[in-house]
């Protein structure tokens, strides 16, 4: 099974009129509320530091998006821990507030596609500097907004000594507790039972209190397949059949192309995996997905369900934004009948 890509993809492309987004527009977080699709997308210009910000766009139909402003909606802070870049938003709604998990660095990453794999710029600092500064480690923060115009940064929700990204909140409590997916890069080796970065889950009574909570391994990669290194992609969707979760997988230990798979988790105990796709449901194939700053990459950060249709929003080749759809029930039936664990 494969999701159907919109024939007029990409739906967001770099805008030469705005220096802050004239090179990159990708990895969009999307939420649907009161008839409007709200999108925060990762954006960067052609500066050598590669400062990354969020643009904001809206749509009525989920396909045709309009940028709201010529200025970024959310940008690195002036002197805080997220002063280097903000990346890859995932959005969920609790009450009348939208909560956004986002990856960040304390220092600009630089034009990473010109560096060796997994290398970023490092700042000049003293020998006693903590690892988060000295190694420019990627952390995850939490922000909240009611209108996508003003945001409140709530702070870091991951360990400062872990490269912990792909952090995604469940949009509903599970047995009275908040739930979160994350992908700590250093959780590999015999003591963790995995050979490559994997997807972990944890629970908390407070949206900011995660660091001291135990992490439970949800799924790990499959050696020699399209998904050796994996990470969560989009906020889980609660269905009658369980939690639907999309995730990305990368072959060759994280150095090859990015594809997308799906999980079905038990609604009362999401540590229990009911079903998992054996093959990708979304893969790079078109030029806007195969030719960019990370070629052959599909990286979803947002999904919504409207009138029974699942909309999946993804970054393409670290340069564009695309959307793909399918009837939600079709994907659930596929998982339940063809992909049981």
C-alpha cells in the first residue's frame, strides 16, 4: 500500500523574495482546527551559518497553502539554548492551546550537506564548556501558542547531554498521563538492546517533566532493510483500532534514503505494538524528493484526519513540502489484515 501524493506537489517551495526562506522550506508540522489547516514549516536562507526558522502558512482545503507573513513566525532566540536554530515542529492541541515540540541547537548548524554525515558547525568555547555547547548537541524544546502569532517558549524537555530529536507528544492522555515518543541517538549498544537509534516511549503527569521518567523501547530497526535507523515522524492519531503512528526509516545505519512506515499501537497500552508495516507506505520518487540537500528523503512532521481522509505532510529532499493522502480506514485495514505483529 502507498499513500497518494498530491499531483501539484510541492505545496511549499523556497521563496526567493525572503532571504530567511530562499533556500529551504521543509519538514512541516500541521494541525487542523475550526476548518483551517495550520502549518509551521522549517525554513532557511542561503547564509553560510544556515540559521533555521519556522514559517507559517494556512489552508482551507489542505492542499493550497498561503503564507501568512513575509517574516518568520518563530525563530531562534537571541541568547537562549535554542539560539542556533529551531527545526522540525510537531503540533498537538490540548484545550485551546497548541503545543509544539521542536528540535534546536545552541549554535548554528552550518550548511550540513557540505559536511560529512552527521557533522555540524561547532562554536569556539573553553575546555570546561558543557557538551551541549562544545558538541552543539541537538535537544528538544516545548513551545505553546493559541493563535500561531505569539509563542511562549517553555524550555528543554530532553536531557542536555543526549542528541534527542523526533520528540512527539500524544494528543490525548493515556490512562490519565501524557505520553511522548523520542529517539535518543546515544541509546544504542548491548545495554539498550539495539544496534541503531530507535523509537522510545515515556509517560509523565506534566508536559515539562520528562527527563527523570523511564524510557521504554517501542520499536527498533531491522538490520539490512530500508529501516535500520528509525525515528517517529508525526503525532499519533487515536482511532477505534488503536493509535496510528507514522515513522521514518533509513537504510545503511542512517546514511541512505528516508522512507515512511506505519504502526498501530494499543489504545490503552501504547507500548504494545499491534501491527507494523513491513514495507514503506511513502517513498522518494519524484525530482522534488530525490534531488535536494538530503536527496531521496521523505520526512513527515504533520498529519491530520478530515472527513475520514488522512493527510500526511512531509519534507522532501530537505528543500520542499509535499502532501500525500489516503482514506484513514484503508490504512487501518491494511495494518490489521496484512501487517500484524
